[in-house]
C-alpha cells in the first residue's frame, strides 16, 4: 500500500481496553505535485477567491506550515480557504471527470515538472483539487503531531470547530462531495479527502476529549458526516470484496485506520457490517506455502495491506466487552476466528502474526458481564471463541509458534497465554463438541475425531437434538469445499457415518450425498479421489465391512 500506517501500540496487559493514538505517515505526493508552485490564482475567477484569500494562499506557499499555523486565526482561515477551494473547484467542474483524475488512475506517480505544467494548463481545476486536499492534509498532520513548543491553543479542534458550542465548520461537505463521485472520481483526491475527514471528525468523539484540552466540541455536529464517511468506507470494502483488484481497499485503508482510534467510530463501523467485510479481505488463499512467501494472499491484499487490515480487526476486539452485537459479529459463522487462525499459521511477516495473535487473545478473554445482550439470546464470550479456535486448529498453530524464536516479548507472552487458555478449554470439551465445532466452522483437519473409533461411539449424535441431522447436512455441503483436504475429510466422514449409523446409507442418499461425491471420483487430487471413491462405495454397498475385509 502507498499509504503506510505508523502505530504506537500499548501492551494490552497494562492497558486492557485502550487503543493508542494512530499516526498516519505523510500522504504520497500528488501525480501533479510539480505543478503546485505554478498555480496562478488571479486568472481562476471560477474559484471566487477574495483578495485576502489569495494573499493568504501565497503567504502559506512562502512560509513553513508551522509558521502559518502558529496563529489560531490564520490557521482557521487557511483551512477554510482550502475547503472553499475544494468546494468551488467541484462546483466549477460540474462534478464531471477531469484529466487529473484519469491521469491518476493510469499513472499513480508524480510527473515531471514540464508534463505537470501542461496538465495544469489543460485542467487547472483538477490540479487545484489535488493542491487543496494535500495542503489540508499537511495542516492536519502538523496539528496532530503535537510538536514540542507548539501552541496548544491551535489544534484540530480549534481550527475545524467554531463558536462556544464547538460546531463543525460547514465547509466539510466539500470533502464528502469528493467521495460521492464514486468510481468516476479521483482516487488520490478521494483517499486524501477521506483521511482528512476522518482526522477532523475523530476529534469530536467524547472518548477523545482529553486530547482537546477540554475544549467544547459538539459531537452531534460531527455525527452526520461521521456516519456518511463510515458508510462510504464499508461500501468500498463491500464492493471490492469479490474483486481481484485492490484499488478500493487501498482507497479506504488510511481513513479506516484513522477511525479505529476512537471507541465511538469502532462501534459505528461494526454497526455498518464492517467486521464481516474486513474478514473477507483477510481470507488467505489455500496454497499456504505461497502465502508464507508472500506470493499469494487474500482476494485483494498485499503484505502491507494484510497488516493494516489485521490491525483494524485487532482494534475492533477492544469493543468486545462493551457490545453484545460486536461479539455476535465476531462469532458469526466463525469467520473472524478462522481468518486470525490462518494468519498466525501462515502470515508472511512477524508484525502480522503479532497483531493477529493479540486479537485472538482479546477474543479468548472476552466477557459478557458488562453487555450481556438480549434476554434469551445465546451467550457469547471467550469460551465461544476458544471453542472455535480449537476447531480451527489454533492449538497446533500455537505449539508451532512456541517452537520459534521471537524477539518481541509481547508475542512470547501472548503465545504462552493462548496455549494455557486453549489447553484448559480443550480439557473441558468432549470429543463430540470438538468435532461439532470443526463441522460448523467448515475447518476439518485430520485427527482423533476422524477415526473409526470416534464414529462407532458418536454416529447417533448426528441426529441432533431436533432429529433433523443438521450437522450431517453441513458435512455433505463440505464435499464441495474449495480446500481439497476439507473435501477429502468430509467424504471420509460421510462414509463412516454410513457405516455406523442404522440406515445411514438411505439417509445419506436422501440428503444428496451421493450426487455431490460422485464427480469427485475423477478429481485431480489423488487423495480426494480415493476418499470420494470409498465414500460412494460405502453408500452403495450394503456390507462394507465384508468388502473391506476382502
């Protein structure tokens, strides 16, 4: 990803439910950055700038950013002029696509000064849009850095929130208009605008008040844009979840990461379905050797994106104790645990393993005491996730991690803690509970629950409490799994059910097992082919024990 994220982490052992401030690294330069010093403001009458505003822009160009921001009045005026530039440029262009936007999509890197000046002549409003949004980001970056000696009276809160009530300035809508251009929009401008908007709005969250010197800020005035920004981010994740392109993911990572620093925005992100779409982008492809080498990742993730997305999922785990809905989102279909289990097993970088492991630990110790959820609802807490982790093979993965040499003491501590939590929980589970979790998660792995002895003892458990053979139905669907190992184990288990459950042959046929397994007899994978053939044979042959013996 071009937009890297620096995260100053705080150990969850010392601060159990805090996420520290997130600082974004410098936004990459615009493709037309070289044209910025050549912008002539006077001929651009469509921007409707006053003489004072033009003078302020020129002064800001000749002075360091810290000088411009030293005075609260100048800082506020400069920020509003930049927002006005955005608003007027969008209005003057009629909302249509421009040459700079198309150039950015094709090139994605700065041009030579000569080429940039040519673009400025042909598309001055496109260049102005990039100029304004980049300069606005530089203001926020400077104010967010809390440099020593900087006047604390000048802050994001004082510049972007006005009056005694601390209302958000009206000009913020220019940033949202850039986002609403959708796929026809300028990707550089959209990324920068979303990041700026996130940094401005997070300041209004009540959880951030200690960072605003107790200045009065109206959270209500920030709610509408905050909801709109969050919905836009989740929409981008959703629209790119089935695509091989990573453009939409890259588009939202900086702003999404910025939002993860506040409790309020994390809860809002979850309410929009964000956890589900984060997990979709974190799913690893099944060639684990390639994943470990960093050659084959999720549907749209580079190694850096994988880290940033995992970081965002980790921050969401800090809301588990405070929200029954978020616990339910993490438990839904076991997807989140499966994703994190894969990451600690095959992630190509230590930093990804560290964050994924910490997320699993937060899940394992989650409590339902503060927010128990609706009366009569199934209780979801740490034991729920631990059962899913065992089914996902985390115990084996943790054992493998224990054997590796780690320099990071947090990883060592997390590995030891997870080992104990998993082992203690495993001791309390029956073999059938372990198997049931495997089936429900769709994460079948060879072991003691896939043996003749297990099925002799547990075949009747497939009936289920309602007698609907729900687990067997799920098992039958798993023969179509894209993971050949899962499909092979499913074929094996169906065959063993047929052998040891009275009238199992007829039940398996009635539920469509034979039709799904038959095509696998000609599968390219020899192991899957063998288990499919044996499964069909067990369904067809009445006395399999006699045939097997011969």
